[in-house]
């Protein structure tokens, strides 16, 4: 399901005009609020399905850029050696002048990638969770980091956030329904990504 398809369904179910460009823009914001809410909760659990593995080469300063800015590093291997992942402050405290020599003994995330210390050029394998970014207006289904079987569930979250942004849009009964469905969808998504649910959620069109 494309990003704008989910957006348009939110517009329809929030009883707004689908030809109103301003409402469509607002609905994208509602969708992104729900999407980032779900991702922030999921990234705390760091499920493997949201992780990426990249082979990179650090430069002479010990830094490498990842294809997507990291939210958190899960594992860094220097050759066959796992490096402890520390905070940038801990790395700075261990080598304030950047003068340590030898093979890297620790790693930390940067704004765009990874830093190893002592600083050294070489090959590393990085496993990380990407930083959540808002969905674009014309974004493809592949840009949504959660599994496709759960994309429909974002409609519920978008409707909840529409009520919050628009100060009570829709009836109290509708908001209660949307909130319940959104909470249940997030729970099932978490369980599915952690391998504790056998059947993924696929909300049917007739359920709306």
C-alpha cells in the first residue's frame, strides 16, 4: 500500500473532502505522527526485522557513513572481533585527544554513521536500527519500515492523531473505536516482530 493510499483512506474515514489539498496535507501529518509513534515504540525493542546490516570501510579518522543515519548500533564487528558499543561521551572520555594507537576497541554512533576508537581505517560490519524519518507524499510501500501486513493498521493511528490534531474531530465513540484498534494493532505488531505471534495482522477493508 503506497503512502498516499493510506493517507487518502484516513481522509475518507475522517469525513473530510478528498479534494481539499489542505486536508490531504494534514492527513499526511496525521499518518506520520502515527508511523513515528509506532516506530519509536518498536525501536526500543530493536526487533531484528527493523535492523540493517552494512559492510563499511572506516577512514583514517575511524569514521564511516551508513546508508541511513542510525538510531542505535546493535553490533559492530572489526574483522571477527565484536566492539563494545558505547556513547559518544564515553568514547571521548577514553581518548580525549584522539591519539590512541592500535586496533579499534570500541565504537559509537554518529549523526551519519559509526566511529571506532582508536581511530583506524579498515573494514567493519555494522548492525543497526535506522533513524525513523517521516514518510513522503509520494513514498512507495518499501519506504514504510514496518511489515506490509501492518500498513493498513496505520490508518487507525492516523485517525487517532487526526482527533488529537483537530481537537476532537469525529464523535467520542469513533475516537474510542480508533484508539482501541490502534492500541491492539501496535501490540500485535510488536508481538509479530518479536516472533511471539503466529499470524500477522491484516486489517480487512470491511473492518473500517
